[in-house]
């Protein structure tokens, strides 16, 4: 299980992606802009880090 900090980073990145999607017409139509692409990659990396990182003993 990932640490809460790592999980929060993944959640924060996802929230940023959703906010961008709301504001970006191109991304809403799946014609992804440069910023949207960068955010999607950050979300993927954050999720992978959260999944791969062992727990540091914190409870959810």
C-alpha cells in the first residue's frame, strides 16, 4: 500500500486533470492539447508511484 502522501499526489494530479478537462474544449473532444497531454502523463506517473510504493505504516 502506498503512503498517504503518494496517494494524495495521485488524487491531486487527477483533480488537476479533471479541472483542465472542464476548461479545455480540445481535450473534451479528445483532441488533446499539450497541457492535457502533460497532465495525463503526470496522472499516470502518480498512479504508478502510488501503486508501486510500499506503505510507510500510515493508515488510510
